């Protein structure tokens, strides 16, 4: 089995290293052999080749069984990077590989860990019985992939981005969401801005067409501004949230912060054949890069998803998830999820502790 | 002084009635006479004239000193309304009047009421020293006002919306934000998606140009997905959030829910001359319309903003705000902000209690 590793930018290399440590232990215990290939993407690719994504990275990713990624992205607080041509920014590499591999379905679970309730920013009474939702985000269409241009006329600059969806793009992601809901609590909340946008209006009507094939699943529509509120007000109401690219970007980050465990949340980006790129839900956190304090668990759990979905190694995926749970139960915490009475652990220690528990 | 009243849809008529009750009492106590004119907009205008906005409403609003509005909007949960032609939906009336009156600057304060800490969904330690931020949202550009079209080719429907900003549109809203920050804690957080969008890249560079004229004000850039997280994680870090139309729509709703007091938050939409339309930050809440339980305070506080900003009646505005504070201190609460040990009040009772305290 061939796994492509993309360490990426910021904390990416540190956390991917720990995930690989865990995968190595899986191989040892279960008698597998994985062949790894490190690929460059984003800032790392710019440093080496002057561009954020090369044809070589695309080809090698395609010829692997799955891709495990750290994180990609510049430091948004500095103004130097955004002045770069869009196609030369690190983020263009991530957008480019999503498109090149046709990874249209981005699955981002957000759930409240019983052990980490202390890290959740919400009050007990808002948490209620807890929450466990998954955001199904369309990942290769919409505003992030539309035509764009900046022009100047009479000395006045105008910039334009385009949000476009066709019904096939909407249909395939809607089917994903309903298929996932089937194995869960059977509710889909489709999020749009259908009171204003044409693309949302088409979104809503295609989602309703798909829903007709899933009579057991409850479909609910929600406007994006309302959804941003409901995630804070009552996250327990959601099972599967289905939405387009940009809304999914904003809402999934909000949802993961609402859990208090953003350093714990994995994600998968899949194409139609089940091939996938797996990465933590969080970003490249340039402010803590190199400090040895980043939480590697989201990446380790992404590796577990990879084992399960792309390599069909369920037992092994279970073992990784169990190891993570045990280490948490023993009280080890990276700073992002630390609370009183717990034991502090750094990135490497966390990886080692989890690897040791694989059996 | 001429005030145009737009009761609107859903709970709009109920809450505007209470705000008018309070304004009547202001007139009685301070010896003013306001001339009111009720205008139709949104669903109410569709019912009467078949369109969500008439030229008459525009003209009458223009000839008034200010506009006080309840809320506009259909029931997003039903699928009937979104199938309407965009231009025939209630929301088109609101978008239309914003454009017709050139109300490009939408100010949405979100703060934590000391008395209402119990209603805030966040834990004490996240609240910290409390928070008091204001979102300055661009209101007449971007995706909500761009060209849109739905086409069909070979039986496949495609829908397109366009996000466009020119530098003058960005500059005038940025200036508003910096002017407001000058009178506050002197920090502007400009929110964009400059790692992907051309419009955000232009946004960022124009905001930096404007910032050069305000050397005392700290400017910070933040990506929209990160901002959606930070509002939950640490709302106390924000003073003024400056952003474009759609991001402002999503983030201001999130921020107001984070306060726990969405029924308490007013907003102003201003043009370049200071003329304004004042409305609660919340929506038309069709699910509780007609039940007499909607919180009228956001609308009453919007009336106070109207007195202050459009009629220059500071003393009177102070009196309204003080009356609201007193009624809260006495323990009266509508259901949305109710907590143990408080006294339940309905829409009408709340309005009457506040009006009685105007002196
Ligand atoms: C880095 C950026 C382009 C990316 C996105 O917005 O899609 C990231 O925020 C994410 O959510 O994966
Ligand atoms: C009703 C709708 C068009 C409107 C908007 O999105 O601008 C509302 O959500 C608001 O925020 O005022």
C-alpha cells in the first residue's frame, strides 16, 4: 500500500511526523508494509519549485492509495503573502490538488469529546446531551473555484469573483450527505442563502430532488446566517449539515471551535471512487509552528480515517482510535485542550504515547 | 420630524408597535411631535401590491428623516417562497430599499449585557471581562447585489452569482469603521478571504490604504473562517470588525447569538449623509409571530439609535436606553432572555413597562 504524505506548512510537518509514527506502529503490530512518499505542496513546494503545486505532486498523489496531509497556508496576519498573485500563494496548492484529484466531498465531523467537556466553550445547559455532527462540504466548486479578475478603469480598481454551481455538482455532494445520514441519525440540514442567491436556489431544488430518493431521511433547509447562530445556540439539533464550499469553510471552522476540540478533529476529502486526502480540520497555525506544542491528534485520527476508508483496514483504524481514547483517559493533554488536573504533553510525547498503545 | 415606520413581516408589526409606544411617550415627556407614516415592504407589500418594494415606499422613505423597521423575510423552512423569482421574494424588498437609499454602512453592535450573563451560551471563563464589539458590514455590494443568472444547457442547470467590489465601495465603509474605532477602543479587525478571493485581496489593500490615515488605530486582518472561530473562542479580543456584505451577514448573526441577547441588539444602516434605517439585528422569526412573546427591546433600542443619529436627540435617546436598563434591572424578561428567578413578560407588557419609565 502506498501512502503519499504531504507535511505542508506551519505545524504540518510536526503533526504528520507523529501520525507516521502511529502508522509505523500499526504496520509493526499488524504485519503490514506501507510505502510512503513525501510530496511537496503549498509553501514547501514554492520554496523548492517556485510554484505551490507541481504536476509531479499530482501524479504521485494519484498513483498512491491515499494521501495524508498536515496543513497548508501562509500567515494570514502578515500582508506580504496576500499580495502574491493568487496562483502563487500556498493555498493555491491546496485548492489545486483538491481540483486535480476531484475531491469534491469534504467530510468534517465535529463532536464533543466526553473527556474534553472542560475545553468546550459552551455552558453545560447549552451542551445538553452533547453533540455529534458532520459537515458535508462541497469542495471543488463555488466561489473558491470561480473565475476571478481585478481590473482598473479610470483609475478605479474593481475585483470580481464568481460563484457557480451546476446541478450535477450539487447532486453528487447531496447524495454523499444522504448516504452518510442513512448510517447516522437520519437528518440532513441543507444550508444555503436561498433568499438571495440564485446558486442557493438551484442548490435547494436539487437537494429536494435527491431527498425524494431517501424517504426515511428528514431534510431541513436553513439559511447560512441562521446556521451560524444555531451552531452556538443549540449544536445538538444537527446530524448532517450539507452545504456549498464557502459556507462549509466558515461553518465547519465555527463548529469545530464550538466543540472546544479543534485540535482533535479529522477530515476526509473524497472523490467518486473513494480515493481520499485526509487532513486535520484545523489550519497551519504559523504562530505555534516549531514550538513542539501542536496537537497531533487530529492528524492521527485522520490517519485512522485513511486506514478505514481508503485501505479498508477497519481493525487497524479501531486500534488507532482506541489508543487516542486511552491516552486521553490517562489525562494527557496538549495545551489547546489542557484543563486543571491534567498532564501536559507536547506534540512528540503525544505521538509516542498513542503509538505505544497500538495493539 | 417625520419617521417612516415599516412594520414588515413575521414578528415585525408586534415589535414596531411597542417601539412606537415608547416614541409616543418620548414625545409626550419631551414635548415633541413626530409625524409617522407606515410604509409597506417585503411580504406586506407583496400582499398589497404584488411586489416587495414600490416606488412609493422609496419616495416616502426618502422624504422622511429616518426609517424605523421591524423585520422582513419569508419562512425559510418552507420551500414555497424560495421557488419565487428572486425579485418577487420579501427579502428583495429589503435589499432593494438598502440599495435605493444607498445605505451602505450597516452597524451591528454585539455586547454582553451584565444583567443577561445567564442567557449567554458561553462559559464564564470564555466570557472573561465581557465583550463589546461592533460589526461594520458593507451593505450594498458584494454577492447579494451582483449579477445572477440560472441557465440550462443540454438539460443541465447552472446558477451563477457574482461578487464584485470596487475600491470606492471598500474605501467608504473602511472609513466608517475607522471613524467608529476612533471613538471606541481603537482597534479594527478587517475580515476577508484574501487567501482565495480577488475581491478580498482588493479589500485588504484598500483597507490598508485607509488605515494609513489613522495611525492611532490598530489594524488587524483575519480570515473569515478564523473569525467565525474566534467569535466563539474569545469574543473579547474584538472592538470593530470591518467586513463585506455576506461575511458580515454570517458573522453578525453569529456574534449576536454569542451574546445570548439577540433579541436585544439594534442596528443602523446609514448612507453618506447620516440618514438611516434602523432595525433590530434579529430576523422576522415567523415561528413565534403573533404569539405575543417576541422581545421588542432590539427595536426599542433601534428607535433610540434613530433619535440619536438621525434626529440629534441625545437626551431622549439616553432616556430610552435608561428605561430599558431599569426594566431589566427590575427583572422583567421576555422568553428569549428568561432565566431562573426572573419575571416573565410578553411583547406588549415589555413595551408598556419601558414606556412608563421614560422621564
Ligand atoms: C487554506 C484554505 C484555502 C482552505 C479553504 O478555505 O478551503 C482552508 O481554510 C480549509 O478550510 O481547508
Ligand atoms: C433578509 C436578508 C436579505 C438579510 C441579509 O442577508 O442581508 C438579513 O439576513 C440581514 O442580515 O439583514
